[in-house]
């Protein structure tokens, strides 16, 4: 219960940070643009690197930086930078989890709670399920969970589904600033609810499969 509340609380904090950054970007556009542009290519590389590190080091999010990128480089380039950072961050996280699995599970035993994520991916629709999870789950959590606990997923599947799944997410966040706050909140909420619904349906299917095996 506490874990669920903490996750919801984390999502709310990220949402508030994003809305706050969006508001700040609207009210201080020229100052922010001037500061970021003064770094030239370094600013773009830094933004992309931060997006990557946000996946590799899963203790924070770079979502709240997106509005600053949008007013400086435009929504399209900002989305591309996010996709690039998240994509490579996902690959690195996956490999870290695979190579240092024993050390990570010993050092951070709480990671064991994510082993159920693999059960959310059915063999029959593995590719589509991975894409859906990429669109509804944090990139860092899913990448580490797959690397740690899924023997069925190899790095190519992880990479391809990451690229497909995060792309709509990156463009939505980059262009969402043109919509009202109510729409932004509704989008976050609907994405979260879709994930919860998927988990409920998947768990029910697993339960029914076990029951049919027992009966048979």
C-alpha cells in the first residue's frame, strides 16, 4: 500500500514540476532562451545527456526540463533529443541490469518487487505488450526490470520496442505545452489508468491460465 502511494505521489510531483516548468518557460521565455542558446551545441548535448542519465540513474526525471527545450529549440528537436537520450539510456540500463544483476539485487533487495513486470508480457503478444508498457511505464523501471528478471527479452527487442514506445511519449510532452493545464492533467491521468487496467486484465488472464492447468 505504501509502495503504491509513493509511486502515485512521485507521479504527482513530476506532473507538478512539469506544469511549473511550463509556466516558468512561458513567463520568462527570453531570459531562458538567451541563457541556453549561449551554450550552443553544448546545451543540446547536455539536454540529451540529462535525458539519458535520467534513465540510467532512476532517482529523478528530466520531464520538467522539456518546456525549456521547447522554447529554445522548438518541440520537434526537443522530442528528438529526448528520444535519443531515453533510447540510449534504456540500452545502458538494460546492460547494467544484465551484467551486474547479482550485485544490484544484493545491494538493493527492494528491486525484487519488480520481478512481476515480466509476467505482464505474454508470449503470444510479446512485441506489442512491450511497446504498450514502454508507452505507459517509466523507461528506467522497465529497462532495469527486463534486464534483471526477463530471460525472454534480449537487447534488440528492448531497443526496438523502446524506440517505438517512447517516441509518441516524447512528442506528446514536447507539444503538450500548447494545450491547457486541464488537458495535460487529463493526459497524465488517462495514461496511468490505462496501465492499471492493463495490469488488472493481465493478472486475470494469468489466474485463469493457472486455474485451467489445475483443472486439466
